[in-house]
């Protein structure tokens, strides 16, 4: 049994080191009067991001597919934050019609949008095509957020200075955009990597196209985040302790998104890629403007963007 104690002690020391070295956003301005959309905010990184922005006084819209979980998350924030201005709105990124309906409803109730956080992401939802003719995981992770963002660009411009934050992953380094909408071409992991590359390429190209408008666009890697719950057996608890040691908590994983959404240090910063609340190096493919332009054209075609909606 002694070796188990040594293993646990070692893991806890590693966790302590990770906590001390993880980037954090310590100083945030108050965001009273600011309107923020956070997609996928019913749990994990999205929930923690919404919670902390609500604490700073922002009016936060939790845009989620699961109504029960979304409403529960909004109620939980309201109980945690006194006088919180937070509400749930239905948004299914696997449906282009749902995205358009969400934007139409949002414009009817809000006159401005200060921050859009494209946080929602998925792996394993499906490699078959949706009714829109797009691979489901690719639509949820990239093509849906692409359409959502462009439909909201006029409001973001009107509300400038404003910000778009796109949650990607370090796994974008292993992605490709070759035949990304071909059924049977890639497995779940490669599809996820491809979608994360699309996130960074989209962020960079959107930043370029919106230069001078007052809308700042940045992408980020949140770190490897552990959302696994503890279970009953000692082996499961040991496995979860290892995950707890090596992975960030959702609150830690949300720090860079919060930083890009609210920190004064990011005022005027656009076209960047961030890790642990600091600028980081993206892959060469992600920096390729030709690749970004190709992806943009493909995305416009697949989501059926109208001429007047093109940025």
C-alpha cells in the first residue's frame, strides 16, 4: 500500500505545480451594460465563463441546445450571483435554421452585442451528415459557429469596440481542411482536429476582414480540461485522481476565454492565438492565408450564405 501513497503524493505535487503554472485572469474590469453570448454554456468551460462574466455585471445569454440543462445553468448562476443578468436561449449548431432563428430572436430583444464567445464544441456527435448536408461534428464545431458569427457581425460592428472569442485546441496542429465534408473520410479524432484547425483559420481570416472596424477576433487553446466525475470503485477513483492531476478544472480551462472577452490587456488585440492568458504560436497551417481563404469560400458555400451576409 505504501507505493499507492507515494503515487498519490507525487500526483498531488504535480497538480500543485500545474495550478501554480496555469495562466489566470486576475484583474477584470466591470462589464455593466455589456451584452455577451456564450455558446455551449450549460456546463464545463462555457458555464464557468458565463458565471464569471455575469459576476462582472455583464448581461449573459447562454446559447445551448439542451433546454433543460441550459435553463438549469441560468438558474444556478442566478442563485450564485446576486442580481445576475443571465438567460437561456435555444441554439442548435447542428441546424442552420436554428442558428438563423436564434439570431433573428436575439436582434429582436437586444440592440447591441459586445462579446461573442464561440465555446460550444463536440466530438462523437456523429460523422454522418445533418439535414443541411454537413458532417455533424464539423457543423457543430466550425460551420455552425461560422454562420452564427457572420450573421452577428453587423451588430458587433455597431457595438464596437467588441470582441469575438473562438475556443479552439492545440490539436489544430494535426488538422487538415482536405475533403473535410466527405463522409467516411475521417474518424472522430481526426475530424475533431480538422474542426479545431478550421476554428483558428476562421479566426485569423475574420480578424483580417474586420480590421479597422473595432471588432477584435482571437482564438485560444483552453488546455486539457477534466470534466470526468468520480465514481465508486477505488480503481475509478485512482484513475480520476490521475486525470485530476494532469488536466485542468473547467474553471481553470475557462481563464483564457474570460481573459480575451474582458481583459483590458486585450483591447485592440486581434488575429491572435492564446494559451494560458498569453499569446502563443499557432501551427504553420493555421497561419496560411491561402488556406484560410479556401476554407472561407467552402464555408460560405456549405452554410448557404447570402450575398448581403458576406463579410
